[in-house]
C-alpha cells in the first residue's frame, strides 16, 4: 500500500506540527465545509519555520506522537 502524502502549514517548529486543511461538501446541507487536523512530523535538520507550506509522508512510528516525516517544501 502506498504511503499517504499530505500538504499543510507549519504551526510549530520544535517538533514540526503541520495543520492540514480539507474541504468537502456537507451531504445534507450541500455547503462547503473546512476542517483542519494537526499532525506531528519529524524534521531531523530543523529547517522549517512557522508559516512554511510543507508536504508530509507517513512513516514508521518515531516517538509516541510522531508518525509522519517532512519530505519537501
């Protein structure tokens, strides 16, 4: 199975926290809804700052909360 790749904005730079927003149409109201979710990602070189748009990819668990790694900007 291929690894998922998501794109989002860095909200914290210590352990890179990436906020990923998705849009979908509500099934009953037919209104576009925005939902966001935060993912903690591994950045070994500590190169990304708050506000950067990055891509993250699934990986094996690195710590208790980190299951993603930053792959590109």
